[in-house]
C-alpha cells in the first residue's frame, strides 16, 4: 500500500454553470439587441438623420383617415412607416390633417409632416358632382358653373363640351369613327384643383370609366350578350335613364335583350328624349315620330351610341340581365318601380293600374 507521500493529488472538479442560465443570457442579449434595433428604427422613422430629399407633390383625398394618409405618405417615400406614423399621431395628439395637394419631401420628420398637413394646403379642391344619367351637355353645364378654389377662373363648359365631342380627348372604349365621349365618362364626384383645366377634368372622367370597365371585365363579358363593349355601354345608358330603382335594372336589361332577339323596336322613351331639344318632360305622339337614329320607336335595334353616363350598377345589369321573357314595362308606383309583362294584354292591364295610381 502506497504511503501518503506517494499519493497523487486528485483533480478538482469545476462546478458547471446550469445550461438554463446560458439560455437566459442569450435571450436577454437578443431581446436587448432587438429592443435597441426597434428603438433605433422608430427613432429614425420619427426623426430621420440627414437633410430631406426629393420634393414631392402628395394629394390627400377628402375623408382620408390618419391610417390612409400614412399609407399614402409611405408609398410616396415621405415617411418610412405608416404604422409608426399612425401611433405617433395618436400619442402626440396631432391632427386632424387636411385634404388637398401638399408639397412635401422624402425623409421628412413626423413633426414637420404633421405641421404641413395641419395647415391649408397650397392646392385645394372643389367638388364636381356628376350624377348617373347625365349627358355630355349636362355635365358640361356643371363644369362651367363650378366654383374653383383660390380664386381660380371658372372652367369653360363649352370648351369642355367641345373636347368631349370632337375627338380631341379619346377613350379606349370608343369604336373607330366615333368622336363623342357620350356614355364613356364615369359619373362620380371629382376633386378639381385650381390648376386643373377642362382637358384634365375630362381625362379624369374618361380614366374612371376605363377603370370601372376593367373591374367588371366589360371587354371580356360583353360578348355573352353578343354585343361589343361600346354597345353594352349603350344598353347600360338606356337602363340608367329608364330604371329608377336598383331592383329594376336587370329586368329592364332583359326586356331590351328580348326585344333585340325578336327584332322588335325597343320603344324606349329615354332615347326619344335624347333626340329632342333639351327641356322636354313629357312625350307627345308627334315626338315619337322625330327623325333621328336615336328614336327607338321608329328604328329597330340599338341607337348609334350611349345616351347618358351609366353608373356601375347599370353596367353590371347590362352584363347580367335577369331571367325571363318580359317584353314590356311601365312605371307602376310613385317610387318609380316598374311592372313587367310578357304580353301586350298584360302590359295594357299594368298601364291601367298605373293610371289608377296616378303615376301616368
């Protein structure tokens, strides 16, 4: 047995640190780094380093929420994050922000952005309302009466009308040989600035109709009724002028298509009104004989083109007519609803009901 002097010293075991402590340390470091990175990003978004960059004109539509404005500013490159801008606005109690066209810059700080958006913009807007069913002539009158902001001179309704009818401004929805934009401008409310001229206002309306046509797939779906897109808009314009309630639109469309299929004259009053001088409110028997390609009491088939600006609902109705064999309709109540009939006898009975109700 060896003596104590011969015993070799035993190695001392190092006490191991628990693994969980290492995990906690890693998590803490990562969290701190993330928090620091987030803080730096938010701080940089609110107060960017360096000088502001490119000058930008940004239009804020009326009715825009803070979130909408933030998204538009982010898209334009004025700010980094619309979400941070929305939170910052609420926390700082900024706003409300105004509508109009503002001159801003890329990389502006939020304080500067809020200050600029809270003051009257350099460019303000007048609202031009174009209801469904108006003709180019009627829209031109509204354009000429519009009071524009900043003391800007009124637009010339006659210039607008000429641009819309002489082929100067065109639409991809026009067939060859057609110069008028009748039925090819979309009825809506437009914001008109002090720098907008007649041509620019008209182009906005044309572009809006093209956008709606694309959204309802007019080019693709018009063929389902064996019509061109232009002819479909012609049908839609008649629906717009004839139907007074939404529920009737697809039914009026069905009557039109059924009559076209049977080679019957459409006999639509609105087309005769279009052929007559403005101001007429009732049609006489003599009016129904007016010599015009738009007189559907005298001519078989569709009129040469639209008779008014159709809204989206009427365009959809022209693409999606109701089912049925209806050939006639007449206003049946004071709300403007129609009664639809398959035969002339049924139609005459509906006319008597309308007369008894005092609507004819």
